[in-house]
């Protein structure tokens, strides 16, 4: 099976959660949005999104095509892939727990995004900067520690398996948490350097994931996109006080 | 099986998406947050949330307990319940499509919530009203029609089965869309009365769902909580211009 990932070119964005699972598992995939061409593949993503080839319209990328099956939304795609790529235990309770954690990460990512876009996605950051400063202040003081403490607590209560979020082995949720923490270090370096000393299990998990051979190779490849100020995780110093 | 739903008392909130599926299917359940008692059951929800009885801590309700299995997040709970309550086709492609639609509704609900809380969940509405007016303006002009048009398009491209979002039969996603549209009519009556004439399939779906016998009985029972200004869908006239 060669998977096809449809996601906008130029930003790691939500597509990166899918890429990390595919890369970690050594799966074959085509990153359609990054096809060579004048538009960098964006047209192919846009056409697919609107349902031309597939019947069903999807609201937003990422979308994964796996043979005849088409799956959209990060948590949905990862749930589908994880069983096939051995990135989640097969029993129902573990899969439901993993999916619940992934959906908490989904909510966390949306809140991270909205620190720089509290008024509207179609407005430039510069036109909502004052509100962003206000929103980011509450985010850094309350929401960021609340989410990070939660994941630390999940590790601490995992029956002695503090290296993993789910059960006794590496899973796709570990990969997604790695991506979120890495993005937060990029976007909020001051806040993260203040908070991380109190989060030893979470930082150990991020280290462990970064050292997995295929992940390490991927992170230094040109397939890995740098964080930038068009994506979810943006470094605006005025939001990181 | 008697299901136990853990959700805060006093608001329909995200718990309502779960209630609608249980009610529509005629499933037996206890709404733990509404247990009689001085605190209205809130303590039982809070204790369960923090993992006392169940081992794993959860980030937020709703949480469903089904025997030994514990599932959190609306989309995760509904995915689990739907197979058992005959509220989704059993094949993998349909389930992935249904879950993707539900996750689009999840995102939509978060955006609806943030119209009245653009700066932070821990601040009162009155302390972020100016930003809320700005955010709601973009929501009503762009995001609301974009989401609603999307669901209308999903119905229009469903192979002639325009009464249903998924396949050829009623599903849990129809119930959730009913709840979102009903909430929007409460919160944004002016905007919705302007938009709905262009959304005939969506409004027909909402009518159809409201007339299902168990849903109709539920909606007039005291188990159904009214929308109010503590929930997701709040009617603030200044946000509905």
C-alpha cells in the first residue's frame, strides 16, 4: 500500500501529525501537496478536497487516501493508520483511550492556533494583534500548563509505564505529543523553558521519540518542514512573555 | 447494558450530543451529573474526571462508562456507541466518513463557543465582549455559512440520499447536526433565518430528526435541558447582527 497524503504545502500544520506516523512506521506515502509544479501541489489538494475524484467533499485537509478508502481529520486518519502500522494496541479499550488522548491534543492544537488568531482565521495577525496578546496571556498562564500537566499526569498514572501515553509500548499518540511539544518550544520558548523542569516524564517522552531511528532520520531530511509564521505554531515574541 | 454519562449539570453542552444518541436508540443510561443532591451531581463528575475510580485521568467531560470501558470526547463516545446502537453502517469506509463528519462538527462547535469567549474560557463574557463582537461578525459572515454550506453539499452529493449525511440511513451524525442547527437557531436567530432558505436539505434533515418518535418524546421531556447563557450556544443579540 502506498498512502497518499493531501495537505497544503509550505507548513508542517496538521499534516505533520500524519507524516510522523507514516515516517515512524516506515510506510510508503506520497505527499501530494508537495508534488513538483508551479503551485507546489496546492491545486491537487484543493481539487481532492472538493470531492472531484472521490464523491464526498471534505471540509479541510489533511486527507489520507488508502486505496479506495478516504479519511479526513488528523485523529480519524491516525486511528485508521495506527492499527495497520502497529502504532496502537489492538484491544478496544486501548484504542478508545488513545483516540481520546488524540482528541485532547486536537483541542490543544486549536487553542494554540487561536493564540495568534483569536478574532478570525481570515484576518491577518497584525490586524488582531492586541486581542492575540490578551489571549496568549491567558493561554500561557492557564491553558498551556493545564494541558501539559494533564499529559504529565497521564504518564505518571500509566501503571509504571511512564515512557508511554498508552499501555506498555510506543504509539501514535506519543508521536503527536512530540510534535505538539516541539512546536510549543518553537512558539513559546520562554514559557516552555519555565514549565518543562516540572514536566520530567513529558520531556523524557519527547527525547525518546526524537531518538527513534526513523524519526531521527526524518527530522534531518528535507521532507521535514520547519515551523514558520504561516503555521499553527508561530513564534511571536509578544505572545510569549 | 446501562450506560453512565458523566457531564456537568445545568447545560446541554457537549453532553447533549451523547444524550441524543442514547435517547434516539432507546438505550438505558444514567445521567450521573444530574443525580439528585446538593451539588446536582457535579462532584461525581469531577471525581470521575480525575481518574479516582478508573485509573486514567480524563481532560474534560463528557465521559461515557460502558461496563468496564471508559470513553471520553464526544466523537469518540459516539463512534463507540453508534456501532452498538445501530446508528452507523458497519463497514469501515462509512464509519471513517461518519467520524470525519463528526470531527468537522466538533471543530464547528468549538468555533461557535469561541464567538462568546474569544480571549479566554476563564474570563466572563462581559470582560471580552468587544472582542466577541468582532469575532462573531466574522463568524456570521464567513464561518457560519461556510460550515452550513458544507453540510448542505454533503447532503446534495450523497448519491440521491439527501435525507441522510451518511449512506442510506439515519446515523448519529444526523443527530449531532440536528443539535448544532437547533443551537444555532437559539444563539443566532437573525443569521439563521437569513441563511436557512438557501439550505433546504439541511433544514429538512433537522425536521426529520425532530420527528423521530423517541427524539420527539425526549425533546418535550424534563431530561432535555434548555439552551442557556452558560452553555456553548448563547443568545447575545449583539453577536447576531
